[in-house]
C-alpha cells in the first residue's frame, strides 16, 4: 500500500512508515492511501471472535503493509492491554433501543485520543528504524484539550522522540489544563498560547511548511513529525473501533450481518468521523454518518450548504475539544469526493479568503453519506441531564452534543436504525459542566467538581483523574501565537 498527498496527482508515493514519520506532506496536503482495502463478510465474522488488539492489528495490516503482522500484533497488544484501558479498549454500551454508546475514553488520559495515541508512538518508533532515520523525531502538537495530554502520555520517555504541545490558554477545561501542566517525562514540553485552537493549529502547520525551520532542525539532528489527526498514523487506528463496534453489535445479537447502522460523532477536526467514513468505504455496513457540532457549527453549515466559511464568531463552549473553525481532516473527504487538483484549489481559497464552496457534484457525493446537526449550550446541558435522569447514562459534554444531534436526526428523518454514538471523554474530564448541567448549580469550591459529581451520581472518579489537583505543576508558560517557532527552538 502506497500513500500520496491530497494535493498531488499520485506523482509522489510513500510507504506508510515514511508517512507516519513525516506527518504532513511537503506540499501542505494530507497523506491518503492510494486505494481503500476491502473488508468482506467473512473477515468481519472472523473478527467477531477476536480480541480488540487482534482486531486492531488485522485492520491496521491492511493499510500499513510495510509493517509485519507480528509487529502490529505486538504493538496493539501492548497498546490496548488491560492495565492501560480499564474496562476495555472500546466497550459498546446500550443506552436506548436505538442508541449505543461507543466508550472510547477508558485509557490513561480519559479521552478517545488514547485509542490512537497509545499505538501511534510504537508505530513511529518502528518507522524511524524502517526509514533509516538517524535524527531525533520532534513531535509538534496543537490541541483543543484532549490530543495534547494523550500525545504527551503516549510519547513520554520514548527514546529518540521529543514532544511539544501548544494549547489555547482559555480554550481548554480546568482538568485538561491540569493534566497537561502536570505531565511527567524528560522529553516533553507544554506551552499555552494567547488565542484559540485554530491559532495553535495554524502555528504548527506554519512551522511544518517553513523550509528554513526544517533546515535548522536538521542541523541540530531533529526531524519534524506530528501527533495530530493530520498524521495517518493517528487516523488509521480510529478506523478500528467502528469495525469493532459493529462486531460487538453482531455478538450481542442486536443486528445480523449486512444490517446497516448509523454513526454519530461529536466532531472538531473531522478525523474521528472521517475514520468511520473509511470503515464504510472498506465495506462495513454503515449508512448515515451524523456529524455533530456545538455552537461552532461551521461543519453543520458546510454539510447543509456546501459552503465552508470560517469567517464567523468563535465560541468558547462546555465542549472545548470541538471549539474549532478549521477542520483539517475535511481535506481528506474533499479529496475522496473530487480529486487532488480540486482539493488543492479549495485549500488555496480557504487560506486566502477563509471560505470556499464546493461544486454541486461534490456536495451530492458527500450528501450520500454525511448529514450535519449541531447543539447549542442549552441543548447540550438539557440532553446531558435527560439521559442521566431517564436512561441512567452519565455522559460528558461532547457525548451529549452527539446524543442531542442523534435524536434530532432520528426525529427529523424517522430513521430508527441502530446508531453508534462515539463517546469521546469521561464525564469527569468536564466535571464542572456535567455537574451544573444536572443540578443547575456550580460545584462547591471547597470539595471541587470531581468529588461533587461522584457524590451526586454515586460513580467513581475516572482513575487517571484522581488526585489531579495535588500533582506538581511543571508547565505554566503562556506566549503569543507568533512566538511558537521561537519556543520550539528554545525547547530544541
């Protein structure tokens, strides 16, 4: 399997190890596979009999063909072991007769990013060997909250790798900020920026495309790479859990093979829902993919009108991991719905004016699979409270956005197929807003939101978040976005 850039007409091809090491294509595009491998009925039924690590190794093997089956199984077994994922890697829980919560947050940082970022460092370490790389990999990450901590946890103290994370100083939750500020590891660095996630993401992309910066890094024995979902090594593991969820529905007797199900994903950078799209392209019986947004509903507008316009007010919400106006992975969908030349043109328009409008032909292709809905702050809080009180299901604020949008979709369309709802974070990661959504009151300043939520719901605080406030603060620097490269040099 070879890979090429979304902005290249298949002229330059790469092995997956090079793609994982490099992260972003030289022309600014994102790497995509030259073809989508198939997944047959027999393969799915066989995967039903396997553990999650075995399922992951098999699916990844279809894309990462320069890795051996033994390498992938070894790495997946280590990544998704019981000690890292308390309660299982991706358990599927029945919430209602139609809605099933795919809980992706049982890993070491209590967020779905662990599903990719526990395996990705292992893939990168092998990639350095496979490509004959002698330099140290410098991982740069822009985060809206969850990716940063998951990447830091995955890459800490890994040989020949250093990692630096940038996050918007006022754009993450208190728990997320504490998780990053107290991160351990000798090869890690964390820095807040004045601005929002898009400013952080644009700053990282700018560094990746800066030839002089790359030269200076190479002179000092560093090579750039990324842990964001722009990196194929981060995206590919996300395909697995949708296939695994379908297997779990089969095993539970909720469906028979060939029966299609819908998927609803709370969406920011578009990587998670794009992974579901790839699973469908492989042949998994998925029907509609419901793209759930919060008040920053740029994706909802795009899916409804065909116009992507980031020129709008930016909202800080109770679902901060979705507070994004530039959804990078949408570029991959544009490519699969058109071609490299058109994709490059739309990205140039976005860079120049902050907006673009796709052709009717492209929109019709996208409409075959995707629909967009959004939930504002009040709807998110109301949905969270309703599902807790009526269904006994405690969701975080991002999952509540998805549950709200899933219900809107079903009510509007009458489509009552089984729906997999991606649950992307522990409710304790956003304990203050979860507590207030249920009670209408702020948590006590004395006991704190995590303890108050635990007492209210008679549930245990998610293990990785216990005693968080007592940990040593290691990183507290705040800089202007234009100073990000300078800070990278300082870290180097």
